[in-house]
């Protein structure tokens, strides 16, 4: 243990990649506040026979007594905060007094002061997987970022549409539910099927029950006018969709 403490001191400015044990929150008894720097929506975590739990990467600046420290944690985001969590939000965290790279957001307190987080989902990824500052990104399953999105943006023209309604399908792709969304383009109605990220769905439905008719949707349109896909990162970034957050 003495050697480990010396190693931590030697790399004090580096975020450590701590591999969770049976209880990844063990020793994280220091309470602090933190600023959300960036967010990445991840495909739901769960096997064929398990409940699909929404997860995200949260890039944070933790305001510790010994100074600020930047970390990134993979953890659940409860439905009641998904629509309003944005870069710039302030959150309560628990962190380790020595292992500065280990911190997680406290979504509330349960019995005996226990934090309401899904412990087995906690991970602390390497810095090359962290979301970019000031953004809500969408990662695809098994990938760090959506490379197809960059290609579509280079080849297609963005079009702003308004949400008219939607319906879930029985399909799931890449860990996300596929929805059929009805959009008003100003030149007529179109229907698109898309894998909807949870952090986008939370912004497009009020209390996950009623669609926000008129909510802006950014669609990338191919040169032939037929190839159309929703740019979910640009859609989430629209100020009208930062519900209760900071644009």
C-alpha cells in the first residue's frame, strides 16, 4: 500500500484508470461539487436477459479541497435528470481522497446515506474516450465516436425540421430503440426511422409520455434528396432542446 501511495503521488496530475472491484465506490467518501464539462450518450448496458440501463460518460471538473481535478466516469443518468443535464451543470459527487481519478455523481441519497447509483455500471475510461468539452455527444456501440456522422456531415446538407409525432418500433439497433419519427420539413411531412439516443428522447418527450410537437430536429439530406438521417448531436445541441439547461 505504501508503494501505491507513492505511485499516486508521482502521477498526481494524471487521471488514473481505476478498474472497479466488487464495490467500485469503496473508499469514495469525500463529498464535493463538480461542473459537468462534457457528456456522451452511450448505448444501453444490458444483456439479452437484463434490463437495458441507460448509461453516459460524464466529464467532470471536481472541486476538491486540494484543488480542481478533471475526471470522466461512465455511469447511469436517472430519467428525471436526463432532459436537463448539460455541460455547465453543477452536480454533487463522491470521490476518493487519494485516488483522484475516481469520482462519481450522486443522484440522491437512499437509506443510511447510500448514493443512488448503479454501482456495477461505474467505469473510469482513458482520456482518449472522454467527450469533448461543451458538447453532448452520441457514441455508437463498440465505438468511441460516430465516424459515420462526420462522413454524413461532409457529404450532406443540414435541414431543420419540426417534430410532429413518433412511434416506437419493435426493433433495436446498436443497443438503442428504433423509433419512427414524423417530421414537418416546411415542404411537407416525412417519416424517418432512427436509433434514438436516450438523452435525445428525454428532450423530445415530456416525462417520457408526450412528444414535444414542434421540437427542432436536424436532418442531414443527401444530394439526391432521398438519403436522410437525423443528426442527433446537432439536434440535442439546439438551444430549444436544452430544457432547463444552459445553451
